[in-house]
């Protein structure tokens, strides 16, 4: 009969696999496999790593009877005979436990990366920066950009943004107000 750890570990693995399967199905039906993004593929990789990590944790308990070199004092380590069966179990359990910890760390970083990429993708959809840059260029006009380029004294400012520098002696409120109107009514500006 399975112990509580085994029930919990495989129940959580089942829940995780189910959630990722539902997420993948939703993405597949909404955008198709050709439009999968990096976070979609990384989530599938994370499920594989999670399965391996759960398997490693289970194996430490099932194959090596939960024995590793943790929770041992230095005196217990010194008195443990290298010829004893316990020594072999502890060495094997320690190796597998180290693999499990490495897989767990990899899993956490994969999930963090997935979340980061997912939120980056969401914010790019909510705020398309290329449209904002095009709007700024339309509002300033070529004459303002030409005067700003002629007066530029700092090389680190991108050329399309020199009109925002202190050398542009136009009304700074004009750009802000026009840009706010363009953001408020994007359909009228096209």
C-alpha cells in the first residue's frame, strides 16, 4: 500500500499534468500549433521535468528506503561501514536525491521563465510599442526631427527620439496632448 508521500506526490503530478494539458489544448484550439510561442513549449518541457523530479523523489523512498546522507551526524557517518548494505543504500539515495534537487531547481526556473515570457507576451499585445513609436513620428513631423538632429549633442539618444530632447524649443505640451488624443482615439488617427 502506498504511503502518504507517494499519494501526495503523484496526485500533485496528476493535477499539474492535467492543468498543462488543458492549457495546451486551449492554446492549440485557439491559435493552432503553428502559432505556439516559447512559453507553450517550455510548459511542455516543464511537465517532463516535473515527472522526472517526482520519479526521482519516489525512487529515493522506494528503491533506497528513504536513506541518504542527510540527517546523519558526523559520528554516524564515521561509524557506518563501507561494506554494509546501509552504506550502499545511503550512497545511492544521496545520488538520486541530488538529481532530484537539480531537477526541482530546473523545474522552478523553467516555470519562472514561462511566467515571464507569458506576461511579456501579454503586455506586448496590450501595448504595441511599434505603433506608439510610429505615432510619435507622425506627431513630430520631419521638420522637428531635422532640427533636433542638427542640434543633437548626445550620441546615446536614438535618432527618432531626439525631438524629445531639450533642444526642441517647441511647445512640450503640444506633443503630450496630441499623443494622449492619439492613444484615446486610435481609430481616428489611421
